[in-house]
C-alpha cells in the first residue's frame, strides 16, 4: 500500500540493552520513532542489589543515549520484575532504590510488574509497587503471567482496583484472545506482544483488531535476549494494512494509543521526535561514543 506520509511507530515494550545497533538501524528505517524499555530480569537471576542499581542507571543513561545515536527516542519503565521479587533480600533493597530512578527524565511508568508464578511474595511486591506508583504519580505497566494467564490477568486487575488506581493509568501487557475482553471491559489499556512463532502472532493480532476495534489496544514486540522480533510492530502494521485495516486504525494501535497511555507521565511527547535535531554520532555520553572507531553519521550522511 502506498502512502504519501511514511508511517511512524512506537514500540512501547522492548528490551533494547539485549539488542544490537543493527536492530536500532532497522527500527529507525522501518519508521519506529520511539521505544519504551521496561526493567525486567536478564535470563539469570541477579545476586546483588547493586546489579539492579547499575541496570536502572543504564536504562536512564547509556541506553537512552545509544538509541538516540541511531535516531530513536528511548524511554523506560522502572520497577522490580515479578520473577526476581521472589528473592526477599534483594527485593527489599530494590524497592528502596526505586524512588531515586522513578523521578528521572524519560521514565514513563512503573514497570514491568505483576505476577510470574503468582507466589505470595510476588503479590506482596506487586502491591508495594502499586502504592509507590500512586505516590510518584506514574502510569503502571503490568506483565501478565505466561502460565495461568487468564486467572493471573484477572487477579492483577482485581489487585490494582483494590489499591485504587484508575484503570486508565494502567497498561495490561501480554494479552491474548482469552484476556482482552475483560481487560477492555474493565477500562484498562490492553497491550499485545507479537511473538515471531508462538503465542500471539501478527495474523492473530489482525483478527483481534478486526474483532475488538482499536480503542485502548496497543501492539508491542517485547523483544529481548530470547527468540523475538524487534520489528514486530512495523511488520504487524504492514499486515494490518494488507488485510484492509485503515491506516488511521493501524496508527492508533501502533503509535497513538501508546503515546496517550504513557504520555500521562508527562515524560513522552510527540515533539521529542517531531522537533528533534538529526543524528550526530560525534556525540559522547560520559566521554564514551557508540562508534568503536567507525566514521560518524551526522544527519543523513557520513562524516569522514
Ligand atoms: Zn518485557
């Protein structure tokens, strides 16, 4: 399908520190203008609280800079993930350091938090962090469990309501056809992660939009260190257009809704990319560059 204006996208859930500069270049070429990187676990559990501190500092610091060097605006969500909440000694220390990071520039939500195995201790730290989100007045990004998803999703929303957080301030992520109706009925944002082969594929996402419409529906990649596709958002958009969904509706679920949901933080705004100066890879972050001795790109060209 030909359009005069190139489409632009936001991927509101992607773990960029696990991705390469090739991915950033591909994202920018595909029209992704901004990404949101929620704090999560790293494939193996951290053993020291200090590892979280450096990780959070990287999300608000180096990674934000690294993305900018490839023309992508980078935002993040800060929180204690459900999996590592199961280590009580670490969990307490991480909770204590969260307020320091939640107030940093570019932090658009508290997240991703919620349930993994739905243990008692996960429940405890989910609730502690919901209270913290109220205190710092940030939206919340909720990770729903991959096992017992339906029940875990319902339980997450019950707990959020119990803590008096407005559903319009909360994005429930990793939905599927089984969970979406209830999430929408209860007034929450419903995000869908597009996995390359299993779980939600992009064909299924087309059907979800055809059936449920576009209101409060958000598409993301959740690309990380595992088998995943950082281009899931633009690829799904393309398939939607091919299947007859209007460009306006595609834009709603791959751009505007994410901006509206996380824009409630006051930290992510369209003018950040609309009025942004071009790329200048001569820039440094704390004295360090992304170039590794290569020629810098400035604007569209390469300076030799
Ligand atoms: Zn994630």
